[in-house]
């Protein structure tokens, strides 16, 4: 929740900018903005905007990266600085610029249990939750200010989570829950919060920007999943030094970002924290101050000789604030301590680290993109060890999207697919609980405000997505199918002895996803039917029947996003 001192700080920054604010056009399109975020990527796929941007470091700066005059005004039909009430020039000779950002409203409904990822400020929730996000942008000289708070109202209704009847399994379950801050439910009453949201204060100089921000970040080429940094949780406070557009050199173009930020914990507990087995409590309390310091960097390179190919590398590192003691804890470029995982190293082991390499190949002539990301849990392995066993501690994403011309010009059939696997395949990794996003020392895991920063479906999740859509400009009607397998490491950790595949916890998700433009309104929706098999891995055996139904459940999910463009 935004505290009084945070509000004072934001007000001070606004007054500072208003007093000194020229046309640097540094406003961003926040990650996950209904309709606009996806539409801009399609424009690049069709060759209608500059293809030099990798799309692997977001949020984007459309004015700088694509030559659009005013970031969110993609067709230059919305902003008129001379006559508009909502957008205007100010200051000496009109060098300052004030814009009213598109107002966004998102609402989600879950009928039976919590479901949903990559939704920013939203929480795991049954019932209705809503996010309101108004915004303004101002710039003068080399300074810019973007204020776009997010106001959350969630019913947070009670629902059945991990069943207490699951007594033989709960001890295994808490081996994971004791190593991550990922509550099933955020308290027992309505959950209302105000977050700083997609706000930033920046000093912009040519291709670069230095500032402080709470915007959601997305690193990597994935459309649905990022291994290192996505918008599944609210944005966290961070300092940032980043490029605003590709920096061209004699060997190609580069983009990059370095962040230094602060992750927060929650006070909410996992389900059944008072449960004991043979007088031994399953829940082990985490340290009271679970706030952490986080640092990360990401770099991309577009070789001059291979148009459309982008290569990238990212690394993140976080640890408890009280454990920060040296430069290697602060700057991710200095935190690689090479050595075997089973060798005791107190400096390395107090940190949770992830790194990944990724690529994206874009062909505007064919309306096609293919991308992938390969990540490893930690960055302390020697090259020889990695070459020998590349599957150790790995996670990866591969996907593609293709726009096929239909008979009428401007209409397309979009085919897309993405596969993400973070469950481990080496028995020793699973038995030693070396699972993505959980950690033995940083027992709040790779989370912020109780939600994972990377893959939204959590530790060791595997997903397969396929989508088909009719597309015309800002209009789109899509049909999607997704298979989600939750915490595959837990499944093998718990059921290795029985080798019983019937206990796998799987969602089969069918989605209707329309997007449409009505005047100055951009409307997006997702209407989903979720068929869950063996909810929370629960299945009761019957001695006279092998194929018995597990605890199968049904959920109906509705998401509506509305963006209003102020003229």
C-alpha cells in the first residue's frame, strides 16, 4: 500500500518536473496495457513499424524506438497539443509537454478458485477484482515524469485450496511452501490497495534513460512467459539505467537495462499453517523482515549482417537486505562465483540467482517470428559442467507467431504457440529441492508482494499454449487452448515411489479472447473455461477401481480490459 511518505515523494517529483520540464517523448506503453501492447507487436511483425527493436526489454518507448510522435498515439490521431484540453504544451516557448495517459480499467471474475497470471496488481482471488489506472505524463528539457498509479479492489472470497484431507501429502507440500512466499489467499477479507503502478521519474539523454520507477518489467522474447522478469506481480521500486531505443554501432544494434530494486514480502501464511504431524509443525516461520534487495541486467544484440535476428542475455540476483555486504551483492555483473553446487559457499548460497540466454528471429516479409529462452537456476556453474549437463537446473521457453493474409487486405489469420518448461528432469535436482523460484536461504523465494516475478504459474510449472485469431487492425477475435501442469517437481518429489501419473495437477484451459475498438475505447476480453484435473494433486484411491476420478474441479473466468484514449 502506498504510504504517506511515498505520496509526498511523488508529489515532490511532479512539482520538480513541472517547474523544469522539451520534447524527449519518453512515455512508455506499460506492460500488459489492454489491446495496445499486443497490437504494437503485430505492427512490427507486419513491418509497419521499425523492426530494429528487439521487443525483449519492456516497457517500450514507442516514440524513440518506432518514431511514433507521442508514445501511446499509435496512428497520430489522438494527441493535439494545440487545441486539446487533456494534452498541451507549457513553459517557455511551449517547450514543455503535458499528456493525459490512456486510462485503463481491468476486471476479473473467478467462479470457484483463484486463477490468472501476468495481471500485475491483481491477486489470487475468487470473486471479482478490479484495477483502475489513470495516468499523466509531463516532460521538460531532459526530465520526464510519468504518474500512473494502480488502485485495486478485490473481493477475496473464501475458496477451497489445498485440502486438509490431503494429510499424507501436506508434509511434502510444506517442503516447498517453507521456501517461498506464495500464499493461496491474501487474508480472509476484502483486499484493497493503492500501488504506485506504472510510474517513473527519469533523466533522458539521447538514447539513454536514468531514473527511478515502479513500472512492471518484462525481459525476454516470450509472449506469455518470461523466465526472469514478467508482470505477474505488482511493479517493484527500482533504479534503472536503460536504453530507450537500439543503439547503432558498426557491428549492429544494442539494447540494455540495469536495475537495482527492492522486493517486498507479505504477512500471509500458506494453508493450514497450524497443522502438525506427530507433534511436529509442518510450517516453519520465515524471518520477520522478508524484504529483499534485487539487482539485474539484460543485454540484447542485433547483428548487422543478419537482419531480424536478436540475441540476448539476462541475469538477476536477490538476497535479504541484511545480507548485503559487498559489491558482488549489489551489481549482478560481479556475482558469479564458479564452483560445484554441492560445495559449501556461504557468499553464493545467501543469494538466489537466475540467468538466461534468449533469441528472437523476426521476418516482417513473412509476418513470422520464432523465439526462445533458455535459463539456468544460478550462474555459478563452470562452462565445462554446463556443456556436460546442460539440463541441470534448466528452464526454457520456445514459441512462434505467424500472420497469414486473408482475402481482404488488412485482415489476417494469426497462429501462435508457446511452450514453457521449468520442471526438472534430473532426480537429484528434484530430491534436493533445487526448484525454480524457491530457495533454502532466501525463503521468501523469487517473489514480490506474494507473487512470482517470472513464470506466473509458479515453481516447476510446465505450459503449452496454442492460439488462433482473426485480426484486423485493433480488432481481434481469438480462440486459445492451454495445458498447465503445476509444480512438476513436487509431483515427483511426493509420488516418485508410487509412480502414479493420476496425481498430476493439470489445468485444461479453453479461451475466447476478443479485442475491439469502439471510438476512443479499446476493449479486450478473455472468457475462460478451466477444467482442473486432480486439484492440488489430490486423488483418493479405491481398492477395486484403478481409474478413479481425482479431485476434479471447474472454474469460469472472465477478464475484461478497457482503455480510454483522451483527446
